[in-house]
């Protein structure tokens, strides 16, 4: 190595001594890979299937479709529906009409109907009735306390309303009813009752402001559920502003209701209180869906009720058997269009509707996997409601 030194001297300086080179061999570098660091991974096993899911798995397509039907049987003689529940294997019955027979006698008949279903190997029935009060109450015989109109109930203090609700809900349970098609959550604006034939004209509403109605709805839902009877909020998203009764005419339209309407407050309150079901009206709400009746509207049933309001329970039709508002739609299509919108239970007062509705649901599900999945989801909700009501259990 040459080293050049800067300076004036011409005599080179001696080179510095280098350190001796070691002749000892370096230890070899290992080429063996280091053992991997132990990583513990855990996988959470999926939860076991619920009772509702287990039951669903054992149902064929026809039985699944039939679980989505709630069909009318005479309130004064429920055992007249024996063939309906053993042959059509419907999921529920509706005590249609009126009865002044003792509550205990109605209960015996309903028990016989449940026994007939069990003997035929079908699932227990969800049994419903219209027991609002005033002019709308299915049962009024001995053992059933007198029930004032909705408007009078709304004027009671919460403690009194809760006590009265407990009394008539207990009587309903004795009659074998597991689901009351009440309370009415519709708001009828002050001074408009006479022009509102389905609700205000017969005092079915609790009041004329959302706050009053919401308070009464919460009280009734809570007390009824505590007495062992499920509740149904109706008629979503509200019939308080229409001027036509959907049972008797067409053209029921509410142009005012929007997704953030204050009149939806009572429905939200009832959902928060734990209602079993919500009933969909057969009116039209152009600000929500300009094309479809609410009962056939995905915008109303799924987007608004399920997604925006967060309701995961049963969604039920108003009567789609005799109601004039839906007569333009073929019987089977009424069931299909409702389930496609996100609904669960198709209510009809006519027992003759069971066969065409079941057939239409089965055929559509067989042709459309998306619809088949909607049917399964709806049936699961129906079965879960039966579990919650103590009707269905799994070992």
C-alpha cells in the first residue's frame, strides 16, 4: 500500500506496523434456520343452532311456507278450524269475528285446537285476536274485563293503564291467545277524527300527539308482555291521516308521512318496549314509496321498519283476505310480495286462502334462491316468536 505524505521533507517516513493476522479459524456460521416463534391461534367455534334454527332444518318447503300464514277461525267456535291446522298446517290462527262466550270455554276450544295440531305432528299455533278495546275487541264474555276505547285508555295515568292491561291480557292468556293484535300506534291529529274512518271515527287512537300515543303504547306493550301475551303495533307507518278505510275501499293515501316523521315515534317507543310484532297497513305512502302499497313495499318494511327503526321481530300484514285495498292482487301474489318486501306473517280471515298462498310461496322459493332465503329468514323469526311465547322448545 502506497502512502503519500504531504509536507516539505523529501525523506519518506517509515510505514506504520500492521497488526498480526490471526490464524485461528472463526467459528462457522450456522446455516440452520432458527426455530419459529410459537404462535398460539384460537378459533371461536360457531354458536350452536338455536331452537328456531333446529326446527327450521326439519321442515320441508311446504311446511316452511305454511308457517308464514295466520288464518282466520271463528272466534265463537275455534275448533271449526281443526282441518285447517291439521291439513294446511298453518303457523297461526286468528280468532275472527266476535264472541261473548266465557273466556274459559274459548280457552278449552283453543287448547283442543292446539292438541289437534300436536296429534297431526304439526307445530304449536300462534293464536291471535283483535283485543284493543272499545268497538274493537274479539272477546267480551264472562271472565274478560271491560276494555275502554283507545282514546279513553290514553287519558288514564300510566299506573292505571298498566293495571288494566294486565287484567285483560291475563284473560286473553286464559283464552289461549298468545298474540294480541294491539296496541294501535296511529296518531290522529286533533280535530280530524271524524274524517279518519279506520281509526279516529271509532276512537281507536290513544291521542292526537305522538308523545301521548307513545307513552300509552309503551305502557301497554310492557304490561301485556309481562302477563304473557305478545303485542302487535299497528298500523305501520300509520293510518291516522288517511280518509279511506283499507278494509272497505281503495285509495287510502297518506302523503305526509316521511322517514323522519314525528308520527313514527309511537312505533319506535313500542319497539323499544319489546313488542313481538308490527302490523303493516295496506295504505299508500308516496313519500316513502310512490309505487306500492305499504304491505308490498320494501322501502316501508325493510328500509324503514327493519333498517332505520331497527325492528327485528315479526312483521305482520293487516288482513289481506277480504280487504278491498288488495283485491286487485292475486291471492298467492299477496303472500309472495309481502315476504319479498321483508315481511313474515300473512294474515287472512279467509281459510280458503291458505292453499293458494302456500303454493305460491313454495313455487317462488323453488325458482328463486334469494326469495327462498327470505322465506327461511321469515320462518326463523316466526319460530323464534313461538319459542319466546313458550309454545316451542327443543331438548
